[in-house]
C-alpha cells in the first residue's frame, strides 16, 4: 500500500498565503536580513499540487515569473488549464520528479518554496530538493520549507503505523485502504484501546483526520517515506547546501517574549545562539509542524536591513475592519492593542495601506514618532491584524456602484468557484497575495456584479435553493430551508458592508 509517493490520489486543494514573497520578505527583514525584490523576480514552488497558490501569486505579481513543479500528472494538467483559463501567462507548470529535473531548464530564482514536501519524501529525493535549492536559488534568495517536526510527532507517529498496517491488508485502491485504516483506528479508539486511552494527542489527531477527509489521510500517512524531523537536523542539512536559517512563520514565533510560555522564559534567558534556541523552543512548544525561511549564502545580520524594509513597505489590513477586536490571542500570549497610539493608528490603517513615513505625517500620529509607530505596527503584524503590502491603498468612500472585476484571472476564479468546490482565491496586486472568499461571499460578489439591485434578493434566494444544501453556523448544521436562506442573506449583507469595500481597496473590484 505504501509507495515512494502516492500519485493515484490527488491532493486536497488549498491556498497558502504564507508562500507569498510579502511574508518571506517580512520574515527575513524582521530578523535583520536583506530581502530580494518585491515585484520583479523569479519564483518556483516545488510540489505545487493543483497550483492554486502558484497561480494566485502569479496573477498578483504580473511583472514576475513563476514556475510550479509537481510529480502528479493530474495536478499539473489541472494547474496548466487553470492558468490558461485565467489568462495568467507568467506561470508555467512542469511534471517532474525532483531527482530527474534538469537544472539547466530553469533560471535562477529569487524565491523557492516547498510546502509540506520534505517530510513526505525519501532521503534521495530530499537531497535532490536541497540540491535544487542550492543550485537554482540566487545568492541572497529566500527558500521556504515546511515539514513535520519532532518532538510533537513523537507521541502521534504510531497512529500512522496503525493506519498503514491496516491499509496494507486492503486488496483495493489506495483510497479504499485509507478508508479501512481510518475506520479501524476509530473503532479501536471507541472500544477503549490502551494506545488511545493513554494518549490524548493521538485521540486529538484522529479527530483532525476525520474532519480533513480521506485524501488528506492518504497524503499525510500512506507514503513509504514519512519522516518528522528535528529542526537541528534540517538546519544542518540546509547549511551543508549553503542555505542558512533566517526565521520562522508565523511571524510571532521569531519573538521569544510572545512565543514561549511565560513560565518557561527564565529557562531560555541565557540561550542566545539562534539555532540552539530554535531547537529547544520546539520542546517548549511540543512543535508538530514548522515553516522555516532560509537564505542562500551565509547572511550578515544587520539592523539597517530591518530599517530599510520598514521604510519602504506599506502596511495595511487584508480583512474588513470587523475582524479587529483590539487583541490577538496567540497560543501562549495575548497581544492587546489598547492606548492612544492604537486609537490613532488602527483607524489610519483602515483608511488604507501606508508606509511608516506616511503614517508619521498624519497629524493624529505625528506626536508618537516613527519609532513608536513602527513598534505598534510590528505588534499588529505579530497578531496578523495587518499585513505587508506591495503598494499603498485607499479605502473607498461613498456608495459602491457599477462594480467590475478588471482581472481576467479573478473573473475566471469567481465563475469556477460557483460551479465547483474549488477554493475561490482572488489575486490582489496591491497586497501581493491572494484573498480567499467563502462560497457565500463569492456568490454575493457575483450577484452584485451581474444582477441589478432590484433583483439581487431574488437571485440570492434561488442560489440558496439550488446550491446551498446545508449551512454550518458555529457548531450547528442548518438544513431547514427558511433558516438557511435567512442566514445566507444576512451573510450577504455583511459582505456588502464590510468585505466588499476591502476588495475595492485591494484593487480586486473596481468602481
């Protein structure tokens, strides 16, 4: 049942916003390292699956060049068709095994990403990935790798062996084997098997797997090679390929005062060497998964790199203002955004993405000075309340009429999203990233674009009848048609009041 890498079951579709150059540059700069170009560059995603992330980023950066590589022929064919359907001509997709790639077929890249790849391939393929990074990443270029991590997986890895052993007895397909393995694990848990009764982490992981579905189980567990790694192990392998650690995503994990529980802070007080700190931090957090950023060539840490980044970068809000609640709850710390500087700063950022210099020039913020404003913006970044942007933006004023979507890619995605379960991720050049919409939000936007105001409620009611068989609100599954329709119409009005103006600000929708 286990294979070198499963290719007869497609991967789950998804979009990873952290793969955007905006976040890779932020991670490097905050840690004191120079960053590659922000708008004209070469980018490669290894293991791109359906290309949902690669295409959305390519559409967001029309002056850059993108390559997606994947072993699965169905993934590559689908990604190529999507790029063609959305008229995204600055991206190409290649079907290939990492071990047999001809490096001469590729340019040197400023950014190379490999999300969820390294832990699921054997030693030779992992070496091939590192060789590709070493060979094709420009000096000073950034590499993003995410992988399963120890010690978090130590208590849960036997669950994989359990599922794999039962799946191996299946005479059917990989998917059928996964179904048998998962059902057997669930039955053992319900019957009180000691492994589960004495291992709460395994019980929790089993619940996660049930929610994620069989395709996730196949790609997470049913490979011949499935190797969670210690950070120190990977960092050493990367350094041997002239790739050096610069930071971790999400961003807050780079700041010890908000990442580590306060009860453990004193134990880490004298651990100043970064690589040692990272490895020991994983024991403090029982880390299951890491997303790390490395740079090609031994870097020089310098405060001037951070200063230059904050001077040149606009910061804004990707979500509507209703998301902001005055605090951000992290796993081991709560960031609170209260006091005079936030009272003035948050409304300013709601008015549009701006640089620190532009913010300082505003009368209501001038008295705080650039240093205090930068500190406040950094704290907002740690809570993901604001995001780095490529261009300044301006929130729209007045009623939104005569809406249009200028991007052919975004029009394609909207149409496709209503006809399938494919994620609706719209590209924003200003944000340098994709913005994901729920199916209801996508329907609302389509309605506002195509239907005159007098007939919009009728169109939406028809959508509820034809396309929404159930609705999940909190922990409730709503199947009653009247209640479902009322909830959908309420969500649509919320979208009109909050998210639609944000999409206009980000340049996704034009008025």
